[in-house]
C-alpha cells in the first residue's frame, strides 16, 4: 500500500510502498478515506529535537483520519466491515490503575498512532478495537477526519462551566479556532480570541469568536473595558504555548477564574504566582481527549449544529502531500485534508 513514511532520520517525508499492516485478533483494519495534518506531523516532518528523540525510523506517520472498516480480528464483535470510523490516537495500556478505573486518558503508558506505532497517512491502518469511534450516519468526511484535534478543543473547553461565562482563548490556531466554536455552541457570552496572525484571527471570527484581539496592537485590559468586563474573564483556554500569552491570560482572569492549558510551551514558563494565589485561580493541564466522553460530546455537538468546517483551508489528494506540508509550514493553513480515495 501507499503511505507517507519517515524513512530516514532527516527532514521530510517520503511517499513509499509498505506492506498492509497485520490484523491482530483484537484489531480492526481500516481503509483510510481522509487524513489531516497536525502540528505534530509538522514537527516530525521538520525533524526537530522532539521528533529526533521520539520517532523511530522508518515510521508511517499521521493520526488524524476517517475511514471504513474492511476487516476485523476474530475477537471483535462490536465492529464490522462497512462502518465509518475514526480512532483515538492514544493507545493505552489497559492495566494501570487509571485505565482499570476507566480514566484511560490518564494512562501513563500511552503509545501514539503515527508516533510510536504505524499511523494513518496510509491506505490502510490497523487499530485495537478499543480505539475505534464509529461516526453518526451522514457525517461530512472532512469533518470526521479532524475529530482528533476537535477533541483537543472540546476536552479543553468543556473542563469548566461555559454557560453565560466570558471566555478568553489565547492562540487562534486550528484548535483555538475550533474551541471558539465549541464555547459559543455551549452558551458562553463573550468568546475573546487572541493571536498575532491576522489570518488566523479572521478564521476564529468565522468560527464564532465574538471578539478577536491582535495582541501586538491591542491589550486585553482595553478589550475588557470595551466589553464592560469589570472583574475579568471567567474561563481561560491556553492554546498557543506562548509564555507571553499565558502570563497575559493569568493577569486578565477574574478572582476564582478557571484556566485549562492545552498549548505546549517549548520551555519552562515563569509566572507571577501571587496572581494565582491571591486571585485563587485554578489551572488544569489537558492532554489528548477523554476516552470516550470527549468523542461522545463531539459527535452530539456536530449532530446539534456545531459547524467547524471553516477551519479546513486545504483539500488535496495524498499525492500532493508536499503542498499540504508547505502550506502548514508557511502558517497560512489551518487544517489540511489529504484524500486517500
Ligand atoms: P498552532 O501552533 O497552529 O497555533 C498556535 C497559535 O498561537 C498560532 O496561531 C500562533 O500565532 C499563536 N500565538 C503565538 N504567540 C501568541 C501570543 N503571544 N498570543 C496569542 N497567540 C499566540 O497550534 P494548534 O495546532 O492550534 O495547537 C494549539 C496548541 O496546543 C499548540 O501549542 C499545540 O502544541 C498544543 N497541543 C496540545 C495537545 C495536548 O494534548 N496537550 C494536543 C494538540 C496540540
Ligand atoms: Zn494505562
């Protein structure tokens, strides 16, 4: 089968012929229809220091996808050929305390699809049945292909009560922009999104941000005054990984404000802990998606009208993957879909 492979320990990806993966007794074999490029794939493409210490070569990469089940292992009763599915990209151990308690997103022994095990930028993908999510009938395939990053947005956004609350989202990348849509859908009042990139801010606005802020030209204190917020933001979603954005967020939260942190900083961040203490802030780290409460919430929000499709900026056949990665590297793209049909 055709697959995008990190063949050598060097920048780039190679379109190659590799064997179709073997289907174990607890596995399903999925014929991939669409996949999407994630920031993680860009790290692997660039072969930065994280990728160098994390990715064994050769490796079929990619983890955001939708496809059709074509074969199931002998132990698999709950899935059958023909179902349209995506998959949770974190394969958990199943035996640790958290896994046994049903808190699988907290497993400390996860293996990543397209990171530690063969991924979804391929014509076929094998996943354990415990990682398969069946879509509702009629789902748009491009939207289904980005359930993984939508799940990051949903997991982060739904940590705290949003109904009637004023939300600050720092970072209007694809995940920040989708989080804006989720917050509006969940009944937030003001959804203020910050970034330094006007194109990304425009996209966040299309997805439902009530106010966008280019922090190079405008301060959050001014925005608060404009909006008549006298006590600060109730909920903060950090989705940039930027130390400056995180500090700015902490300084603009209300007393008792709640912050969930998804953005991955590249180094340690120093913050004013007095703000956290005297303003009694809650800060919660977020990783991945909850298995499978986040997936359930995604499916039902899409069914009840959540529209994240504007976040898709590029649709390409998989053979044009280089163009897709170039668009990601330029900062012009939000979500890039690769078609494998
Ligand atoms: P992205 O890099 O596309 O978007 C980040 C955005 O933040 C960019 O648009 C950038 O211009 C903006 N930004 C940079 N400095 C800023 C500042 N000072 N103020 C405001 N905005 C600023 O990333 P993404 O794919 O949307 O993902 C969002 C973040 O979440 C990234 O840090 C990513 O690494 C992280 N992530 C975490 C998990 C997890 O499980 N914790 C999963 C996926 C992604
Ligand atoms: Zn575990």
